[in-house]
C-alpha cells in the first residue's frame, strides 16, 4: 500500500513538473504591411524590409508568379531588402509575400525537455516579445509609355 501511494505521488509530481516546463507564449501578432506598387514593363523594384527584431530571417512565403528576379538579400549596411523585376515584357499583376515569422508548427524552444534559464522566469524566451512582419507586395505592371511627342502633319499650305 505504501509503495502504491509513493508511486502515485511520484507520477503526480512528474505530470505537474512536465506541465511547468511548457513555454509560456508571449508573442505579439505580426505587423502586416500591404504595398501597392505600379511598375512599367521590365522596371526593377527594391524595398527595404522593416527592421528585423526576430531571430528568423526574412523569407518569401508566397513567391511572385511573373518574375525574372524575386529574392530577399542584404544591402551593404546589413538591411534586409526584397528585390523584384517582372518577367521580360510582362504586363499585368503580380504578388509576393515576404515575412520573418516561423515556418510550420510553433517552436517551443525546449527540445523535448525542460529548458529553464535563470533570470528568465523559468522559460526560454528567445522568441518572446518580438514583433514579426508580413509584407504583402501587390504589383501592377503596365506597358511602357512613349515619351516621344507627336508632330501634327499638315496636308496643305497654310496661308
């Protein structure tokens, strides 16, 4: 009987201890930015992405459909930028989504075990209190307009 009580107590403590290892979530919802960009055929576009306060790099989560160039890189000062050039002579619409949110299922950062860090309130908070960004860029690509002036032609003598 004593063994049963001790075994039950150990089981209960194990369950309670496991529950206390779960990471508390303090994530702020991502900031969503929607941009509407008008380009002419073959015109390149670059956008400096919002400052990244997450440990996740920016990535394209919804690739454009009509592009020659569409990627995320860094400029000379380390800012993350998105670069786009429409497909050769394409006109119409295109859309890309760039974000620095987590891919797939939430990462609880505990690797299957308890990951307590002193000074962090008993949970791993490397992803806590950071602001992720989602940037939706809608492109409207029009044909290049001619800047040549039209000179009227007269079919007779002017008196």
